[in-house]
């Protein structure tokens, strides 16, 4: 409980969808909130593939955390990593040397790329979990084409991209790259035969977008093929090298670019802190998103799992979880009745395959595809973006790209070594 004379202190670790939602939902509660994240920005991850495919720039999909909370009187932001937690003393230690005492703690550090133990993924494949990942991948692809223009012998390898994972991220990346190659790089690189460039999408299951209805899966597959994507279903990866990817059937593809979109695992903080973890390393929580035996420690989003009701690792789950935790904290502070257990309301799923093509699946069975689905996808993502400036920039960029087929964010701004996504 809060000490006499001060308001309860809520510490939120992680400025992703769940962490930010928790902070915002506490705006009118009589608490003080400290939001901690290793980065100074929130990243709108659903649009990272557009940064990687030169449709948007990093600033379009990121927002400064301090700027987000600046207008919230009871909140402040700290850029740091949590290094340890003393649950008995109700205190977290940060790598800046700071100690934060809390009355309520919310862990919302999200997920990291899962390589499933496949050799070479960590060393040679590109993930897509951060703005740095997206910019690095964009730099790499553009650099490969620059090299291909000067090296005819290595051209096929340099202009082949293999994407592993046929979920929304993999499908969107495949469609985005196919459009980039055909509509933009074709004119940028007249000495390179773009018809020989390849985008290969590899999925171990029998279909892409396995969570969608069969009719929508078929539409997505058909659209990918019409865009020229080489889709390989029922195919799994045995290993990734610096110049090739090998499959379990013994075949291989020469490539300089492997994008790993095959799945995620929870931030490893759960095991580090000694909490019970479940599937994918997610911290086990109860029906109120609390850590069992720790009534004032909550977990939201990709990091949490209720074994009795496992939920997908998607942004809406994190956002609704943040709202629920904020209500629980507000009830505890005001000594009112505890809210009902957390119940996720599925509002549907969507994925875009490229220009004028998307699939949308609603809980009532209603589905959209083609231009109508694509328009719905654009509208929802604009609404979900944080900040008017970001929305305006993205809208202008999308309009320019649509009208001109041009992508202005295809500058190579750095050629540094591949950096890990990192964790909070």
C-alpha cells in the first residue's frame, strides 16, 4: 500500500501497445505513473514492413515516449532497462542506477523473434520487431541491388529475398517487396533484369494466414502469386547461411536476404525474474492478469498467458489487457469492487497483400477482401497510429505512393552491422 502522504505509485515496464494503453487509462486515477522503456520511442509494429520496403520512414511509425505522456499530469517517462525486481520490497532496479518503488507493477515488455533453434537464423536472418530491424533490412535490400547492378555473376543471389513464415507479417512483407521490385526498383536499376529478381515466401503449414477462413487464405495466396511471389507451402527451413537457405527436404536457395517472420516468443524477462512461465516463455497469470501470489504485479500483452484461456500475441489483446489492468488498479486505489475477470473481445483480423488487396475477417463470420478490404485496412491502421503528425505523414506517403508508384524512403542512411532487436 502507498505510504501515508503520497499517492500510490504505478510502474509500467514497456512502452508497447499494452504498456501505453495502461498508462493512458490511468490518466484520471489518483496515482503517479512511471513508464520505463529501453527505447525512447513507441513503435507501431504493424507498419514496420512498410519501413522495410521503403514505403514509410522510421519517424512515420515511431513516436517519442516522453512526448506521448507529456500532457498526462500524473505520468512521466524514463529511458532505461529493468535489471532486477524485488517483489517483497516492491522495488525495481534500472540500468541507470535508479531504484523505483512501486505499489503496483505492470510488466508489458512484449515479444522477441523466435528462431525455434534453426541453425544460422540469429546470425544471418533479419527479424522485424523494431524500427532498427526495419531500417536495417531496407538498407540491406537496397544495398544488395546496388551490388547486383555491378556484379552480374552474383546478381541472382543478391536480388532474391526469402521470407520464412506465412502469417500476416510474412504475407505483408512478401507483397510489399514484390511491389517495390516491380514498381520502383525496375526503373531505378535499368541494368538489372527485375523479372529475374525473386521474392520467395516459405510456410511450413498447408496454407498462408492459417488463422483466417479458408476462402480468405485462398484469396491471399492467389494475390501473392499474381504479384509474382514464389509461395512454397509445407516447407520448413533446416538452416540459414550467409548466402543461402536450406530446407528440410535437402533443397536450397541461394540468397543474400532471409527475413525471419516465422514466429515470436515472449521477452525472456519472465524466466530471469523467476516467475512461472508457460508456452513460448510467457509469464503465467490468473484471470485478472496478475502474477499468482503477487496481487500487485500484472502482466499484459505478448508477455502474459493464462493457461486456462491462452490468447494470441496481437496488439488488440495487449490494449484490452492494459485497459483491464488500469481498471483493477483504479479499484484497488479507491477500495471499490474488483472488476470482472479479463475477457478479450475479438474484433477481427486483417492482413494486406499489397496495393488494392487485403483480407479482413470479422468475428461474426463477415469477411472483406480486395479493394474494400484494403481500404478498411488503411483506415484502421491510420486510426491506431499515435499522434496527428504520424497519421498525416503516413496518409500523405500512402497517397503519394498510390498515385505515383514512387517510394521516397529508399535512401541508404547507414551501413552498420546488424543490431539485435534487444529487449526491455
